[in-house]
C-alpha cells in the first residue's frame, strides 16, 4: 500500500501538478484504497500540523526579506561591499558574495536574495564587463548563503517539524554560512588569477570611502545584530524579533525615501502570496508524513540503509547523495517536508545531533536550488541576466566544487555547527 502513496505522488509530479496538490491527492488516494480510515483525517492533520507558535515567524521573515531587498537597503549594502572588497582579484564577483553574506542577516530566503540584491549585482557586473552568464551563476550560488546565515525561513520550517530550537538552528548556521561565502570567494579568486574569467580590476578604495559607505549602510547592518542579540539575551522569541525587524525595515525604507505606502501594500500582497504557497505545501505534507510514519517507512528505510554498511561515514554520504539528487528535481520546501519524517529518525539513530543534522539537510537542499534541471535560483538569475539556461548551468559548474566541499566539512565536523549554540547555551 505504501507503494501507492509514493507512486501516486511521483505520477502527479511528473504530470506537473503543483506539489501541494500532489501531496494531498496522494494521501487521499491511499486512504480511499485502504478503506479503513476516514478521509477527514487529512484535514485534521493539515490543521493540527500548523498549530505551532514558531510557525508565526515565517510570514514575518518573508516580509522582512521583501522590505530589505526593495526598500533601498540592498543598494546601500552593495555599495559598502564594493568599497570593502571591490579591489580584490575577481572584483565585483567578490562584492556579489559579500553583499549576499550581509543581506543574509535580513532576507531569510534564497529567492529573496537572488531576486532582490541579484538585480543590482548582475546589472553592475554586466556593466563592468563580466560575462552575463557568469554574473548569474555567482548570484545564484551566493544567494544560498541567505538561508544558512539567520534568519532563515527553511530553518523555521525544520524547527516546527522536528521541535528543535529555532535559536540553536539560527546560531548553528553562522559558521557554515561564513565558510560557504569564503569558499565561493576562493573559487572566484582562482578563476580570476588563472584567466578563466574576465574580471576587471578596481583600485583600492580609501578608508574614507569605506567608512562613508559603511555609515550609509549601518542602519541596515544593525538589523541582524538586533535579531541575534535579542535571541541570545532572551529578550524575545524569534517570532517577536521577526516582527521587530519588519517594523525596523519599513521605518528604514521610509527614512531612505525609497519606500512608499503604495509599494508597502504591494510588498504585503506579494509576501502574503509567497507565505500562502509555503503554508499550503507544508500543511499538505503533514498527512503525507503521517501516513509515511504509521507505515513504518522511516524504521524500514533506516534498517535497510544500516544494512548496507555499518560505517557511519558511508551512511552520512548516502543520505547526502539522496538529498542532493532530490534537490535536482524538486522544490526545496517540498523535499524538506517529505524527507524530514524519513531521515530525521535515522539521523538520531546514528547519533547525530538534531541541530547538526538540520544544517546538513538545509545545505543539501540549498545546493539543489543551484543545480539543473529545476534549480529555482538558476531560473531567477537567468531571467535577470537575460541569457540561456544552458549558459548559466555551464558557468555555475565550477562553484559546485566549493559548495560540496563545505557540505562535506559540515557533515563530518559537527563543532562547526554546534560551537556557537553550545557557547551561548541555547
């Protein structure tokens, strides 16, 4: 019977049905064929699964990302990053990565980073003589840093599904996110030094200019400090801090005179649609995950995987491989809500810390946003750059190396994730 559940889901996905409908209809099909459980259980599981206080943080972080990306704040962050690292070999490609690392403390989603700051980054790189496909590739890869460095929408979803501390997940993402940014910059530097890309040189900016751009961006740079500081001091929950960041971002947008009431209404509408899509997918996944659990799929899969090898290294590599392949074909949130009920119990059985496993899973899925054939970040940046999808795929291939290396490092070096949560006692 469990084959019917997964078979119906995969068939509907192949037929290009939206993920939320595919999950829901697959669950209904299973219950109809099984004939013993009333269909009302689908609705009950959908509604009860959303009954979680941390889940309230999702719309706030989605809106915050929209406001910071389009309220004049992204431009000031980009100018500061340009003054800071624009002179390094690789020029504006480094600026692209550093800008994304800074904006990561506000955007919360890879899509917001790619679509918000990405417009500025790609246009500036094209104007500077970079190949448009390379500019799109750098923007797509740097955008995945957004959900690793907090706040992160996908971390909140994982926390709700597993009852893991949101604060610990947020703190655990700092070092991996910074390492990911440095690794991407290392690849850019190597490509520039070896002449594999055209990267026009820029003079080093005087300290006066660096200070001017820093001061202009300082109000925006202070937002993640408020967020993380508030969590560490226990002043407020992540949900309450998300509300504070939204109000702060709106105030900055009006203070910069780059946000109007009409634009704010449009941002609210866009954020509501984005949030509604996320909620629909997540709620539809709860009955699906419940059916997976009662059919003992996690324990059966765990026994099968453990039977392949007793070596934890091999098992961790196998989990990573499955998630990476899934990321090539499905949307990030959909993979998360389907795979957590399957792999989370297995990770705990293997002795993996829940926060550590959460970061490993999230990095896997984010890499999937940059891999063909369905990487959402590739589609976004390809449209901005105005180049073919195939050219962007070729340009992004070298960046898969540093991303996979960081994934392996995080997988087999748990202290990189757990150091900050343990230091601050979260």
